[in-house]
C-alpha cells in the first residue's frame, strides 16, 4: 500500500471509531484540518448547534488535500455515512458528483442565488448543484510598501517589471547588509500549488489554460513557453533556489519574516501578515498579479472550497441545513472579518465592516470574480493526471532540465495520450 492510501486508511479508521464512540451526534462534518480554518469551522458549527438544538461531530481528516481526496473517495465508494458534510476543493465537484446530494432539491432552486456565478457553475454537474460555495480564493501579489517607497517604485503591472524591481531592491538591500533579502517568493514545489502558479503565468501571457473548455489541449504555443522561461529565469536571481520546494507556508514564512520584496499567495496570508508578531505588519500592500507583458493581462488562479452533502447521509435534509447556514451571509461575513477568507456572496464585497478589516477585497473585486479556473471540468476524472503532468513539466522548466519550448511540446504529447485514454 502506498503512503497516501495508508494515511487514508488510518484516517478512515480514526473517523469510524470517533463517530461510533459519539453516536449520539446527529451529523458529522469534515471542515478544515488545522489552524484557523478548523477553529472557524468549529465556531460556525457551534453557532448552528445553538440555533437548532442538534449536535455535530467535527471529524479530523488529513491536512494534505491529496490525502483528503483519497479518503473521501474511499468513504463514498463504500456508500458509507461516516461523514455527512464534506469540505471539497473547487476542482473536486466533477470527481465526486455521483456521490453527492443535489442541494437544489433540498434547499430549493434559489439556494445559490447571490453567490459568484463562476463558482456555482463550477459546482453544478449535469444540472445538479453538488456543493455550495463556502469561500473563494484567487492568487494575489503581496509587496513591501516600505521598500518600494524607499527605492522609488510603484507596484509592478507586468511580470517583466516585477523582475526588474525585485532584482534592484534585492541587490540594494543586500548591499546595505540584509543578506537574506529575496526579490520574489511563490509556490514552486511540484504539487497542485505550482499548477495554479504556472497557470497564472501562462494565462497572463495569453497562452491559454492548458486545456480549453471543449477539452482541446492548448498548451503548445510560444506564449506559454515564454511565460515558463521567464519564471525559470527567476530561480537563483530574484527567487532563491529553495523556492523549488516552497508551498504557500514556506513562501509566507520568508515574506512575513521581512526577507522578500514580493510574494504570490492567497488572501489568507493578509491577516497573518498583519498580526502582532509579524515582522512586516503595516508595511504590506496587496494588488492583482502582473500581466504577461504590454499585451497580456492579469490572471489569478481560482481557488477556494465548498461544502457538500454525501448521498449516503442518514440525515440529508439536516446536513443540507447545516451547509446552508455555514455558507450563508452571516457566517461568510464573520470569516472574512476574522481571518480574511474571501466570501462567495457578491453583496459582501460592498459590506463596510468587511472592507474596513480587509481593504483589498474591494479594490480586487474583479480579480476574485474573474479568476481563471483550472481545467478540471473539461478533463473530468483525468484532472489529477493532467495537473500532475502540468506541474511536473513546469517544475522541469524552473529547475533548468527543459526550456519552455521543449516543455510545452512534451506536455502536449503527454496530455494527448491522456485524452485518448481518459476524456
């Protein structure tokens, strides 16, 4: 048994024993593995319990999204009722749809009214609303306001400008004694996070989205190659060699420790960067990701999570009510103010209390609404393999084993083989 399946089997055993011991609970939910995300969910669940008088077990699942998906697939394939409500990634609805309740049948056809249309469409499979939007994400650019002001720069509008500004400030700061200063940190490890980063680079250059909405492979083009080549030029220059193994948290650690000019990350990093123990508190700006040259455009990868109800739940209507509460206005507003989780409800981006707590939610509204989706819908059950091929190829370019032109040609051939077999 491989490590992922072994971890999932262990987690499944843990969930089964937990719910058996606490059989009096009306529902079980998986929502947030660790940290603030888990705490926020537990608080929301407690509020629903107080309103309804029902009880809920918040069950532990793996922090790794890959391991969590594997666990969900095992539970659902067994038609198990161990978890009633599941937190699912924005790229999972197509993978899990056959095992999930159509929420519009329980909550009404207007259940998702007011939520971002792109996410509702993403969560609607064959006319069935299989998940409710809970919070959305889109990639943003964090920058050191104090350093840009000190060295006479505005926030960059293109990736080329970012490259030049980052190099200039990094070199200047190092000459003044800060030998740990980096120009730019991002998610460069060979994992799903690099799929999102690389998609942002390619799409911003006008190089497409790897696979288009009709399922056609589009990655083999000059603009996509140029985007990957530019990103590769950052390694060892404005970005440390170690970025090849960075996830979100490694990048945040460098930036929040005061040792990077720019960082690509998700909105969650804002509240942490503004915390009392942050070395960059009050010196951080947030803007849209740069465009790929004068003729390019900003492209932010769509992220976020949803809540779904298992078709095998013993209490589907009650589970749907919990989902409706957790994804409603009151809860989404609380989560936005408390920990800068992006709402999926359009009207909340005009809420004064939210905008006071997280000012860039207003200025980057269009970024969140028009975020670029990964090609999970057109590739269906093959998406995991498509993503793996894309992030592995992108990592090859970043690490210098391939150039962009060779990489996109090789990737096209690999995806064509996958398409013939899987979608």
